C-alpha cells in the first residue's frame, strides 16, 4: 500500500463519504479516521487505509495523523443530546493540536455561511467557532463556508424534498423566505479536492455557493416544477423555528434532534458576500436548476453513496449501526436465482400497476391513493420504497409503476 498523505475524517458522513469516493476515483492514496473501522472498511478501496480514532480522544489521533500532509476535518456533533457546541470546540482543539504535533501542513474544513453580526443561530455560530479553534492550532487552515448543499442524501436537500413531496398545501413560516445560495455537492467536492493542491500559505476562508441567490421557498418550487408537482404555499408569520422543527418532525423522515438545530439556523441568510473563491479556484459552480435535476436523477454521486443519516455525530456513542439514525428492525432474505439480471428483475417490475400485488390487492390500491392524496411520491403510490431517484410512468389503469431496473437502485415491497 502506498503511504497516504491525505487524511479524511467523517468518511461515514455525507460530505466525507462523497469526498472519499472522489479521491479514490482519482487514484489518491488515503487514510480515513473512523471510530468504528470495521463498519467502514468494506466500503473503501483496497488502497485506502482505515484507522481507529476519535476527535474527542486526543491519544487516538497521534498515529492517525503521522505522515499526513493534508487533513480534512468533516466531523460535527449536531446529533448529540449534550452541548454540541462544546463538543465541537473540544474536537477541533484536539484535532488541531494533534495535527500540529504530527507536522500536518494543512487542515481543510467545511463550515457554514452567515454574517457574524447577524445574531447567528447556535449551529452556524458553532460552525464558525470550529474554524477559529482549528486556526488557533497554528496549522494552516483552508475553511470553506457554504449554504444548503444540493445533492441526493444531503440533510438540507432531503428536508426540502420530503416537505415538497408530502405536502400538496404547505403552510410556510417566515424562514421559507430567507435567502440562501445553494451549492451542488459535486461543486463542493471540487473545491475540497482543489484545496489539497494549493501552494503553502496563510490560513484562508472562502465563501462558496452557486450562481443563484434564492429563498428556501424558491428551492421547493423548483423541485416541485421538475417533479411535475403542483404545490400551494401559504405564508404565515406565526411558526417560530422551534414550532417549525416540531412540525417538521411529523411530516419528514428527519432525525428530529438534528432537524431542530438545522431549522433554527435557517433564520440567518446564508449568502456569499466575498466571491474571492472564484479567483483562487477554477471551480465554476452550476446553477440551482441543474443541481436539483442531478439530485433527482441521483446523478450527483455513485450508487450506494453516503447519506446524511449514515453518519454518527462526534458526540454520540459509536454503537449505532451506520445508516440507521433511529432504532430499526430489519428482515433480510436472499434467494440465488440462475437468470440474467433483467429476467430476475422482471417480476419485481410487474408488482403493482395493472398486475396488482401478491395479496390484499385492494388494500394496496387504497394505500396508493391515500399516498397520492397526501402528496407522496409516485413510487410510494406504487407500493415500493424509493431509495434513490426512481422515475415512474402512469399505466393505462392510472396506477404508478417504475419504468426500468436501470432507474431504480433498489425496490422493496412495503
């Protein structure tokens, strides 16, 4: 194995997992820091080294950072029930001190946009503070500050998608009108990869975003337009961020604790004020329309790529299974079929629609129409679970069914 000069933390999370895959695609030898290496090792290339470590355990960081030139700090404690800001400060301080002791040349960090004078939310304030603590180590820090990340599996995007899919009529609190400057996950990754190639120099902070400054309502409307959904949005001044987060937990699959902190941060505009990143980097971010189109098609990452829910926050015990933010009961069964993939998939394609289901057909049809009335996705109405983008067409009977096995990553009977 070639000695790695790049360390990625948070490789089980959304951004870290995508960055890991991008560096592997480029053929760069990597080292990944993980609290549960056994869970990560099956998901990495043979050339990628996985070591055990925890940013809240300083002793575990020494060996992990030895020989590293550039370290990516992509961890947070938003999912912790304790003081997440305090945990983030501690983790950044431990990591910065260990990086300095190991002779690391550069730390690359992703924080959040937001003007410091705008009475920032606790989440955004912590994101800025984490960058400050990393810089206090004396190691060169390249910090990227970004707004909502548009990509299949991103927490912010999945919140917007779930709300728009499920609610034909949306009672919109004031935060829906707050301005943001979204960035596609591919463009964020391009910035992160390019940061490793910068010449040595002082610490830098770059504000990054796509070319479109829009409201969260605009993002919902663009998503609805591309999905062919008709949505009525009624603005009201009454829902506070706290009440909004409780309402959000009822209508979206978000992990409630993280969702509350995210909603609380939406009171602040997250818009690029300093565009110097366009002078320093060759990256030219795509617009909102293209970013959403790629997210809907799941063309913004490899099959099986990480989602926000795959990660465990730094302040949460590492015993939870990756990919299961809430307790889950699983029933997995496997049958070996001696047939071409297309032939094996054909019976699955016939489930629902004109063919019907294996039992209680009328109940499944009622369930499908209830989902449609509630604003659920087309795939949900077909009685299948959509794990990635799954375009659907309406059959002559009016029922929804998937179009082809190439457009569905996985279909499961409900």
